[in-house]
C-alpha cells in the first residue's frame, strides 16, 4: 500500500483541484428512527463509552454545523463508528447497539438472547458485559485524500483506540483481548463501505452456550452517498481487526483533558519549558516504532535530532522540517517535531503510531502545550533521517493562551 499512498511534490501540484465542502459525505451514521434508543447519560455504568467518543466543540461554518470530537482526525473527517454488544447489564436490554455520537444514544440494531457475535470472536459461551467494535468508513476520508486516506484511517483509529483504552481504565475497568474470525463485518450488516477494524471486550465469559447470529443485521449505509475507490475499500476489508491492548498513561484529570483537547493551529515558541520537551521524550514507545525528536527551538536545550533522550545530531533543522511537512507554515513556530517511523509499513504499525500520538496529545494537554498530528509529508524526503518508513509526525509548541490554560 505504501507506493500508492506516497506524497510527492508532483502529486501535490497535480492535485490542486478545489474541494467542494457541500459534497462532504455525512460524518455520522444514522439508523432508522423506528429503532429503540436509550440516552447514554441514563446509564452511569456506561460512562466509559460516552467518554470514548464525544462531540466537544460545535459551531456553524458557512451555514453548516462544524463539529469537533474528543479525538483528532485528519481533515476533521472522522471515519469511525462504534458498536457495542451488551449482555446482562442492569437496566439495558441485551442487544447489539450502534453508538450514535451525535445524539449521545445507544440505538438497538438487534435484541439478543441465545445468539450473539461471540462465535465470531472465538468464544463458544456468552460474554457478559460489553463487546466494543470500532469500524472504519473509508469514503469519509477517501473523499478528500483518495488512496492516501488508507494511512489516515489507521492513524485515526489509533487515536480512537488509545482514547477508548484510557477511558475504560479511568473508570476502573479492564479489557479482554479478543480473537476475531472472518465474517464479523458481514454479520454486522456491513457492505464494502464499512469494515470492523478493532474489537475489545469489557466483562467476562459466562458458562452459558451461545450460537452465532442466524442472519446478518440490517444494512444501513454509513454515509449519505459513496463513490467507488475500489482499492481503498478492498485493502481495508482484507485486514483482520486489531485486538492488541495498548498501554496508556493513567491521568487523574482524564475527563477534563478529554474534553478540552484540541489540535494546535498556531504556536508561541516562548511559552514552553524545556523540561516539558524532555518529559515528552520519556513516554513509552510501542515496539513497532522508531521515534525521532527534532528540537527546533528551545531555551537551553541543544537544537538537533534526539534519539533515546540524547541529542544524536546537532543542528538547526527548522527549514528542512517545515518543508518535509509540506511547508505548512504554522509548523515554523513549533518547538519540537516528533517523527514516527516503522520498519513495517502496515495497518498495525499505523494504528500504533496513532496510539502513541494520542499519548503525546494527552501529555501536551496535561502540560498546557500545543500539539498537532501531521499526516501530510513528502515520503521520500523523510528517508534522510531514518531507513525506516515515516508514518506520522507530531508538531509540538507553546500555546498562545498559555496563562489561561496551564494547569498548576
Ligand atoms: C492522522 C491525522 C493527520 C493530521 N494531519 C494534519 C496535517 O497534516 N496538518 C494539520 O494542520 N493538521 C493535521 N491533523 C489535525 C487535524 O486537522 C485535526 O485533528 C482536525 O482538524 C480536528 O481538530 P481537533 O483535533 O482540534 O479536534 C491531523 C490529525 C490526524 C489525526
């Protein structure tokens, strides 16, 4: 997939066409009105679900609602949906539900008893609690980014998985790793335009036997329309869902940070302490990744490229890094850019890059620092600093409104 998703100066020049935002596919999936719905707020035991994915900013831009979520997303396109099978949770009918983020409701797609999705997860007994499924809706990102969207889908998914895991842990629950078999997306009623891409359990298997669902659930299109981007859809369908449980830092003020998190659109070089940059360098890095920290502007820290907490190559790389990241001007104000490379260019390494970047976002928000994921870069030029593939970059710098946001 790497070759067909590369960005080069020629591709950028050839692709300068105007994007008509009126043609943006719908960002939220809607199940029919006749489906049984329950407000998530009515179930305090499911607060972890509400904090996993929620709207945190809403405004009107050119007469259309513009919504931003607790998780970042390339182009703010949000190509993810959430489903949960619930069994034996007090007050809720056991069933398979869609989580409607727009209305903060659980929408029942099917009631369950002796049947369920467990057999698609290698379980032959009923799983009491919740089985969470995250799906990808490739056209939401493909609409803007074409095949390059393949990368952004999995990076976005990594951000969402990290937030989900942090939320579950914040509420004192633990996750069960699942082992997914083929056919889960089909039995969930999905077509070529949506695929289950990650699955986790919260609860425990019982001793009662379970049968597979006798027929697929109702099919509902995840967007109001879809254009054929065959290669993108088939690559995503061919991938088995991700099930690894990442390590995420536990922060007491998780809910506050989860609510205020934003991507920086500008930086103030002077409002950041070097100690915060050093702390960010200490965050645990998943095994699949190699991370380089390029210190661009600091008070007393040496400018240069840091590996494993030490400056490896001295120098001022500001203009090279800004150019690498497609000359996005606001990056010129960043104090540090984190370059996330991997030996293997595949879905799992992109998910893990997204998970790691989400940890950077959380740590930055905690320190009152600005941060933005950067998925747009010239791939060939990134090989100057590593023989691995660059998957993702994160720009970090001081906030302008530092005094109001710093948490003492
Ligand atoms: C995978 C990914 C790639 C991104 N790439 C860029 C980028 O190249 N340039 C940029 O300015 N922002 C980028 N962003 C930040 C998004 O634009 C931002 O998340 C989105 O506009 C929503 O805003 P919010 O994060 O404040 O909710 C990226 C975010 C993600 C998750």
